[in-house]
């Protein structure tokens, strides 16, 4: 698989900006696109290409082809931090009683509409990444709570998030997320007849 991933990344770098970003996002957002996660957070930077500028230029078409919404959490001259999600999935998750109770401690008790949650989360991104962002990414609530209480220390395992409870279940989810990304690569490579 490593060889296939290398071939894919070599191919990716040969593409024009729009296709480059589209295929990059299809792979990175695969767990959210297939319903394994409620959200994916990505920082589009200007390392090899001006990704935030490319995003700005093609945002509407990229969201259409991904089948996802995107919300800007933080922006600088050289990067754009985005939350990708399916609105109905994330809204239903945020509306769960236990999730609402947890977010209340972070000031979300006055949120009446879905968009209120997003804008309040964005306001919490001043200077640092707020601990409650894990909720918006679908991390297990007990792990988000423990991460907050323990300051990110003393976890039992880590991957997409730091695990404090139900480690085997979380590791299984990590494998599923990885498989969804590998599957996205396979689809792109078959479609483009590469590798």
C-alpha cells in the first residue's frame, strides 16, 4: 500500500491546482464523506501551493464535488482552518442531550441554531485550539472530556484523537478511517487509470 500511496502523491503533485486540492480533500475528508466521522478539520496552508487561495477561488465547486459543507474556523494570510461536515449529521450530533450538556460548560448554552454553534466555536479559536473542537469532529465525548480535564496528558493511546476510554474501539475506528482514505485513493487511481 505504501507504494500505491507514493504513486498517488506523485500523481497528485502533477495536477493543476483545482484537481490537486479536490483529490487531496477527497482523501483527507473520506471518513466524513462516508459517514464514519461527523467532521474533519483541515488547515490549508501555503507549503507547496497556496492552498487557502485555491480554496477561496474554487470553494463552491469543491464543496459541491465533496458533498460536504465547510466552515472557516480561523484564517491568516497563509492558511485557512476549515471544518468539513454534512450539516444534517453534525446538527443531529450536536443536538444530542449529552453533547449539549457537555458543550454548555464551554458557553454553548445560548446556541439556538446550528450556525450559532459554529460561530461560537470559531470565536474560541483565538490563539489556541479549543478542547471542545473534538465534539465537532465526532470524537468520543468521554475522551474529549478526559482530554480537557487532564490537559491532554496521560492518554492510553493516540491516533486521530487521544484515547482515555474504550481504547480498542477507538483503535478500530482509526483503522476504519485509514481504510476509507485508502479506498478514496483507490477510487481516484482507478478513475484516472494510474498506478
